[in-house]
């Protein structure tokens, strides 16, 4: 499999399934635009989702929105677009992983 940063650097946009976008908004209060912000802010922690890797290359991302909201996003890459599967607030364990990647001031 290609390096995750190489995969992301080849992406040119985002793709949302209308049902998933509404489900994320309703269940987790995350709007598509808010979720997309994490891919432009640093640090961004991205790793392969090994539980779902066989069927389709899936990944997860941990990052902050422009307002500083810590989000978890599950996604795949299709035809040069980041396709968000789900997005929600980070849980305690994910936040700890994310904080370990933050740069020291």
C-alpha cells in the first residue's frame, strides 16, 4: 500500500454520501465543512483502519477544526477525493494519541 501522506497529497477534494453527512450532523453534531477543516490543520494524525482495510482502503484521522474542536473522522479515498464515512468528537483514548503528536511550543 502507498504511504498515507502520498495518498492524501494526491487528493483534490471531498466527497460526501448525503445519508452519511446527515447522520453525522444528527448523531454527532458535525457538519461536513467542519469535518473537512481537520485535513488542513496541524497536526493531523492519520492511520490505516486495519479492521476495514481488506474491503476498501480505509483510514482514520484525528485533528482539530478551525475552532479547536477535536474530531475523529473515518474515510476512504475514491478517484482523488477524500470520502468521509463518519465523523465525531474524539474519545479520551483518541485525544491522548492526538496530544502525543502535538508540537511543543
